[in-house]
C-alpha cells in the first residue's frame, strides 16, 4: 500500500462530512480511486472503533447522497493493516459523468474531480461537456425484449448468499426503466434468448469440432456457474513425477481462469446481442468477449486493474452472489499468474488465450490439490467451498502459514480468510495450536 496520497489514493483518519465530495471526485475521474478510512494523512493506520457500523454508514451515504446511481460502482471492505481495522472504499470511474452530490445539484458546488492528490470543484464548462458525452446506451436504459419475466433463480442465488429479495428488489437492483423491465432484468431472469457456447475441438484449430455445448436461455448467473463447472471439468490436473516429489498442476491456473470467465461475462457488450464465447482446444482455452475496452480505458489502465464497469448493474449483482470479490481485482489476479501477452485487444473484442504450458512450476502450490479432494468424504466436500478447500491444502503444506500468506495464495482478502477459517474451526477440520505468532495449524483431513 502506498504511504502517500495520490491521484488515486485518499487517506482519512475518520469518517467525516467530506466523504461524498471525495467519492464524486473519483467517480468523475477516468481512473477511479481508493479511499482509506482509518489512516491519517501521513499514511499511518490509526484504525476505527466501530468498523462494522462505519461500513454500513458509508454504503448508505454513497447510495443515497450521490447522483446518478452509484450501483455497482463502489465497494466497501474492511481490512486489517498493522493490527488496525480500517475501511477501504474502491471507486470505479463512472459511465454517466458528471456525478454530483445530490443536495448540491449538478453545479460547481456539487461536482468534483480528482486533480493530483486533491478533489477540486468542476467548472460549469467541464460539467456541461461531460453531460453532453454521458453514456446513454447502458443496459439499464435498454428496454427488455420481453415484458413477462420471472426471477426465481435470482432469488435462490441471493438466498444462498444470505440475502432476501423483497417485493421492491426490481427497483433496488435497478431492473426497471420507468414502468418496464430493462435489459439487465432480461439477462438475470429465468428465461431469455441469450446463449453462451462452450466449443471443444480435437486439435489446435477450429477444423474438428467435437462438442458444442450451450449454456443459457436462463439467468446469466446460472449460466455463469454452469460454464465455470464445465471448464473446471475440462481443466484437468496433470501429474509430473520427479526424483524428489510428485507435482500436480491444472492445465490452466484455477484462479486466473475463473476471473477471466467472469470478466468476459460481466463486462461483455450485450447491446450488440453477441454473448461471450468459450473455446477449448488441445493446447489452450480461449475466451472471447465483445465490446473492446470500456469507457475509453487505455490498455495501461486496463492492465493496472482500474475499474470502469461497462455493465454496472450486472457488476453489483455478481458481487452480491459472490462471483466477484472486489472491484478491479479480477485483472490483477490474472496477471499474478500470466503476463499481458495472453490478451488480444481490438476495438470490438477482447480475447484471452490460456496456453496449457503457461503456468509456472512455482505456481503449482496455488492450484487446488486433487488428492485433497479425494481424501475428503462426500458429506464433507458438500459443506466446503473452493476457498476453504484451498485453505486446507495450503495449511497441510505449511502448518505455520499466516493469514496474510493465505490471502495472497487463495486470492481473497484477509477478512474473508478469517471468516472461512472460523467456519473450518466450527466443523472441526482445523485447530490452531499455540499462539498467533509462534503456533501452527493442525489439520484433521
């Protein structure tokens, strides 16, 4: 973490009345930004007393005090830095600039933009220029091709993640445009005309098609999960026996492939009615999405993980159902295992090519261990998610592993690592022996 404020980083020792101003400035800034609450201006963590209550207040203020809608454009997470609980607010560059403080209106006192390490009022000319360029072809502003929609699948996915969709969910998730369903509602409804294909070829080119599976005509959330399951089956584990040890590796890194699939689906340009395509060859997996880079992002900004969601409403829903961890995190996870050369970017398409030999031997310990899954009985496997299985695998290899190291290897933040560890302790799979700093993990599988 940078210790100096910059055009993308703002520190605040405590939550104050300037929050909306700083958020608006980052929404209007091409690269978005991050606000840390609980860190002073020198970059020293001081912490917050009631971090959970502060998190709720922040979410409420950003949702209700800023216009246009910030749905899917921000993320508020709790992190522990140097033993202090702080709040990290991740803000995307918004597609409907200018954003403004609701009670100040679209004026220089309500519109701000990030300049250097400070948030400055926008001039009337800047406001008018941005308003004239405001994106109007977002999915939320396109009428659904069908008027009779149901959302039973969506409700199930929300319930599985601890949410209950009440009668007003179509409004809170912004699935309506005036009195009609919009295209986002169409995509997440139980039935639609969107089909995503997973094509499998026997060789290294498209000459011999041996399977052409369709995943769609249902909620895009269900289709996404089905595609992830299909690719997980195809992404087999290879074993290499050396003089010293037995090494196992997936054809494609598990975490990078998952992030690429979700990125392709959630950032695809559905306005042209072309869904993403997933292709399996004998030497690679190729993922192609339509639309090119969103919101005139440069390639450098794209690879640096700057978040500018093309479909902000979909991003919000994917995050609610735990398919997205944090805004802007997907690209950085992919580049942790692969370099930029796997991407081919044009004005109309983004293609990601995972060659099977692309993962390094040093990354083998980051893959899900096949033997571990075999060791777990069926009832136990049904209780565990993929992150918990990966945590167990890492603890078995290194009983003294820290939560910070687990966060880096598994690919989720330390708070989620702690939550998953607590669940594993409750069902008796792991136990901490000794102190936090000198002890170790005892694993009972």
